[in-house]
């Protein structure tokens, strides 16, 4: 028996594509069946972590307590301990000058003599009237004791006596005002009048300065108000006196802060026994607050962010991002008031490459900077 042989059907395009898909799927299954699941997971973990090379190298420093005092630099102007302009109280003529320019004088020393002829005459008249009133009072008092004078008449005589006594005192003051004396011990200035000059009230004859002690006024920003106190030592220097340092102390602090400059005036006193310092000199001032142990970190460790301050603390090779509160500063260092303990290590180089939880390795500063 012969069977009829069927002719092969032609392979269509869709059938060809289905065949190829089945072949590809079968090949993929064969490859995956030959892989270990553990090897695939480890490879993925190494790919994400980067292996041992993922450790970030950073430079750290320990937070240490160091003695620190706020240093303040300022400029100020000197003033004499006492300073006056010597003037006359009344219009008069200068008859004698008893001082030399730039001379040290004692308190009460005669500086200038004025014409006292008129004042002496007025004094003599007042004294004569006083003598007459005193004599009349004595007689009236005797008469009153014998009931020969009324009490009211005696009171009137007594009032006249008191008035004449006051006139004598006033005349005596005018006589004394013709002699101008030093009101305190100090150094005289330039002479502004000559013998024969007519001076009026307020006319400057000379100046008188007590410069045994110099007052130095300078301004300090109000942010340093907590440092200032009486007795705080200072060191001052003047450009006109090179290689000289003058030591003194704060004696007074202004009660008000200037609302415009936000600064406060501080006054210090400097001994000036050799009289090198003069009134009106420009001086630079250095003062330092009380030195106290302060927890300090390098300023490179501080990371400001959105109005807050952070540091990266390294413990057991892992970084912890921690918020801190800072205080005083000095070149290169910042005080940490809260948020950090002594001897904890903080990152000072490499903060831009790390975040909270990053594994790090610490490197010596010399290696990172070489």
C-alpha cells in the first residue's frame, strides 16, 4: 500500500518569529539554571557598596578644653585727669603774670594778678560801714538791756549789721578774684594774655592740665559687654611713642549704649609719671577678658546649614552628624557651648564627602596635606 506523501507547508513570517522567541527563552532559562543565587546577591551588594574602597578618608581632631579669654582691640583718645581753661571772673587789667608756659605748678599757686585798686577801695568802704554798724549795734544792745530801746529797733540795727558784714565779705571776694590761682596741681599751657591786657569774663588766659594720670576713652561693640568690668587690665600704645607700652585698667563704663553705632564708651586710667602722654593723643588699646577653660574645636569642623550649626563626630569608624551650639571665637578655633563632649573627635577635612552614618577611616593631617 502506498501512502500519499504530503507536500511540506511553507513557513509563514509569524510562525518564524514565534519559533525564534521560544528558542531565545529556552536559552535564557538554561543560563539562569546554571547560576548560583548566592553569587548573584553578593555581586549586587559589592556593586552597590563599592567593596573595601568605599571607606572615606577624613582628617579629625579632638575637642579640647583650652584657656581662652576674649581679646578686644580698640582705639581711643586721651584726656587729662583734670583739665580747665583759666579765665577771669570779671573785666580787669592784667598787672602781673606769675607762671611760665608748660610749667608744673602746685595747687593754689598764683598764676596771674589783676588790677585790684578798685576792689580794695570797695573793701575799705564796706569795712568802714561794718565798723559803724557794729558800734551802733553795741550801743543799741546796751540801751535795750536797760529798757531804753524797743525790741523792734534793736532788730533793725542788727539787720543793718548783718548786711554790712555781707558787703564786706563780697568786697573781699572781689579782691581775691583779682588774683588767679591754680585750682589743682598740674601743668600750664601757652599764655594767651600779656601784662596790660584787658580781659573779660570767659577770656582764656591759659590752660591747666593734671597729667599725672591720663584717662583713655575708647569704644567697644556692645557684643563684648559681657567681658567688660572695672579693674580689667589694658595695654595701650601711641604712634607718636614707638616701642612704648602703657599699662592701666578700666575704671568706668558708660551707662548707655549708642543706638547708632551699637557701641559703648569705656574709660581706663594710665599712670603717667614721666608725663609722656598728653591730652588729645590717639592710642590703640588691647584688653582681654578673664581666661577660663573653654571647649574648642577647629573652625573647619563647623558645618552651618539653614541657620543651625553641625559637626561630624567619628566613633568606631562611623560618622554621626550632630547639632551643636557655638560661642566665642578666636582665629582658627570656635567654642562649643553645647552638643559635644571633651575628647570627642570631629571631622575637620572631608566634611563635603560624608553624611550621617558614613563609614570613614581617619588619616593623619600630614598625609592629607602632603
